[in-house]
C-alpha cells in the first residue's frame, strides 16, 4: 500500500469468480497435459496438510515429471513455504544452483 503510482487495479468480482471456479474444479477435469514430456527441471513445494489443494496431487506430479524435485513440508498447509521460510530458501537456492 506504500506505492502510490503504477499500482495494480483492485480485483473485481469476475476475477474472484474465476478463481473460485478454478479451485473447485481442480483435479476433476481430465488431464490434457502430458507431464512426462516436461523436460525442464521442476521444483514442487507442498504442505502435508493443505486443505485448499490436495497434498497428494503434488506426489503425482513428482512421479510424472522426469526432472522434478518434491519438497513436502511437515505439519503445514497451503502456505508451507511461509511456515518454513529458511528451509524453503535453502531448497530453492539448491534447486536454482544445481539444475539448468
């Protein structure tokens, strides 16, 4: 709120409705992305008790993407990287330093 110029516009109801639709449909639509064809390194961060997104879906992503790393944080939720900031920074730096 400190920035006075060039601020983003306030979120409107159409954006909120689109987000709610995306969240409620997550995991119910048929998968159309061939995850096994993603060859770029992928870092997946997941909390063990995420009530917004099923935590198990991250394990499925990890299994299907050839160059994926999965960091699964214990006793944490949707903002797991905020609950474990030091660990997240260490792991993100490791990922960025070792994968091209």
